C-alpha cells in the first residue's frame, strides 16, 4: 500500500508540507464569515482543508490557485470524530524542482501498459486468432469484441485520462482506466471457475461498464472530477448504453450481443436502490456487478488501511456501510 504524507499526521500536531492545490472554493461559515475550502494532494493522498477568514480573491493575489504547488502549514484537529485539517498558512512553493506532476495522484501502473492489457484481454476472451500486438481489429469483424475495441479506441484519450468518480473510489487521473484494468483481469480469472459464462461478453461488458463516465464526469488535468450537466441529468449507465447503441449502428453487429452489452451496463450497479436502471438478468451481468463491487471496495480498503498503523482500526467509512477497518499487525 502506498502511504502518503497526510496519512501519517496525528491529531493535535502541526505540519509543513509541499503539496498541490487541486480544488479551491470560497464558502461562508455559519457565522457569515468567509473561508476557503481547499483540496490538496501529496501525490498519494488527497485531503480537504479549510482556511478560515480568507477569500478566494486573497488567495489568488498571493499566487495560490488550483494547479499550483504550495508550501502548506496546517494543524490537525477533530470534527465528528474524524481528522479535520485547518490551514494555518499557504504560500507558493519557491522550489523550481517541485513540479506539478510529482503531486498528481495516478495509478500504480503505466497508462499505456494498462490500456494495452485491456485490449489484449478483450482479444484473448474471444478464443479467436487475433494479433494482440495490433491495437485494432479487421474491418469486416462485427463481433462484440470488435465493437468494444472500436469504442474504446475512438475514446482512448478521454478513457485514459478520466477519473472513475467524483470521490469514493479511483478518484484520480487515469482512475477509470485503472478500475477497468483490474476488473477485466478479474473477469478472466472468474471465468476459469464459472466455465459456463460467455467470456467474450463478460470481458467486453466489463470493459465498457463505466464508459458513460467519459461524459458524466469532467476530469481536469489534475485528476479532479465534477459532474457534467448530462451526467447529472442522465447518469453514466444511460450514457454508456447510448454510446454502445451508436457504435452498433456503424455495422452489422449481432443484435443479441449488443442487447446483452447494453443490459450489463444498465444493471451493473446491481439494484435500483444503488442507481441501476434494472437488475442483472444474465450470469454475465451478475458477475459484472460483483466484480464492480469487489474492485471499488478493495480500492477503499487499500486507501483507508494505509492511513492507520498495524494493529489499529480506521474511522467508520460511509461507503462501507459505516464499517471500521482493521489493519492486521
């Protein structure tokens, strides 16, 4: 587990770190006083911190803004039984070697490597004689794999850049790619146990399950994401289904395979309560949902357990049904 600087902070202490400003918003307190709410990244962890009695205008005048590497002085207090970061001072970092890219959260694997491996997994899932060293597919190929690879390749830049979420899991530059990469590999492993699965559909549906997030989320160069208008109006499942349908119009694809891919996207959240358009009605759709749950939850485990010492437990985590996690000695 990668452990960032913020994970090692202790309540009641004050620290001086060099970090990146990824978000900055002016707000008003309950007593009608302005304060600036920051999100800082140390390259591994992201935290939010408040700078009270300050305005965004003052910060900008000091040269502190989103995308700037800064020297941060902050104290750690408690609020609702959780760590609460309070900015004591923040100034632009004078060190010319403190480059932005050093502080942008990113996956532990190379972007190009992960994308290439996803395409390879899709091709291997078919059992057909594809050249895995070629990024595309033959022009006369209208299989589920061909549709998936064409859709990914036509959106490669955005797919490799996008965060997987506004927060909670894989919320970093390249987070969507990283999330998909791990899930696709899991799909291959699961198929070795449950041999009746249609492996091509499972892997393709897994590769495309969050493709709608390319429109749902606006991810900036620092990896911070916010919901777009269409994202708020429709959600990534509807958008993803439409993307598959539009791609399918470009050739004589198998209607049943297209239907199943769209169903997998529609149902990957598992239940209506959690945002699914419908519930899984095929084995492949069911397995996709479970793989999505496993990877998103494992990311939270990895992230939160890195914040405590062996033998300790984390705070309660809302995304895990308010459970506390134990890091074994």
